[in-house]
C-alpha cells in the first residue's frame, strides 16, 4: 500500500506557531523530512514524536542534500507505505519549493496534502513590532527572494512609499540590492529594518535608512536567517517608542527582551 506525503509549513520556528493540523500530521508521521528553518530536529524530539527524522537543512552556501534527492526521499518512503511529512520553514509555497515537490510526488502517483504555515515574511517583522501593512502608511506588500536580480516590479515597489518590500534570504545580496534600488531612484532615506532569528531568544533588529543599512549591517554583524523590511512601516517609532533625537542614518539594534 502506497503511503502519503504531507507538505507542512512549520512557520518561523516555535512549535506553538504550528497549526493544529500540522501537529496532528507530525504526531502520526512515520518519517519527517525537515528543513533547517522552522521547528528543527531538537524541537521535534522534545515533543515526543516517534518518527524517523531526516535532516535535509540547507545553510548559506552549503546544500548538503540536493533538492532532487529530497524529492526522491519523499517518493521512496511514500512508496514503501509510510506516512511522510515534509516539514518546511514558513509556508510551503512561499519560496519553499513546495510546488516542485508537489508536482514531483503527483507525477510519481503519490497522494499529497499541503498544509499552510505562518510565513516568516509576515511573522518575523511582526515579532519585532513591525506591521507589514498599516493604515495610512502602507497598503501593499511585495515579497521578493533576495538572491536574484531585482525585477522591474520590485524596483517599482521599492520606489513607492506606500509599499512594504519584504526580502527573504537577502543578507548575502544586501549590498547589491541597495545599490540597485538607489541607482533606480529609491530615496536613500527610505527606512529599513533587518530582523535576525525572529521568534527566538537570539532575535535582534538592526534599523537604518536605505543609504545607511549596508554599513549598519556590517557594523552589527548581521547574519542569516534574517528578514529585511524596506518601507515606511520599518520606521522607528511607528508602533513602538523610538529613541529620542535618533538621526535617520543611526544604527539602532533592538534585542528581544
């Protein structure tokens, strides 16, 4: 009897941000194929789930298990009659390659269920007190993968003061992104916030203007995983109190209390 594959969004990391359906499928799974982001093997072990855990997590510049092999693992275990959960950080369909895995499993005749997760694009800024939309400030959200060139749509979003641009996986390409945005007319004064390790005890936020964020990130040693927020919603003091007399290019680092 052929098993089933569930593509489960693990959210930004804490297990209590998993959906109830995700909890149930993880508890019932025979095999969990887990990413680095989202609930990791340690969190899975703490919850007492008895599934075999296969760690296929990727690190910047280091992908020990190629995507093709990950897909093969899902199909192999399902064909062996096992209940397989592909546990992904954030949401499976937001830069998670969930669509590719869904297509491959269906082509192999494997039943697939997709379970949405809390996307880090929204949850991580929120953890730092940054709303991705805010009445009178921003009414549109543009989410972009930070490792590729900026599209015409992204350049337009960056130049629009009513749009919040969320950059995922963009720390390595920050300098290029900023240079391209400035070269195409985005104001250097546009607020930027970089939120590292959202929803963990290591969370911190670095704020500066677009013109000063590269130097700020270098000074504070910004590292992945991080979500970059560009737009007026990232302005210090929008929701939470700002430091008095803070200049626009100041480096502001907020640690999680």
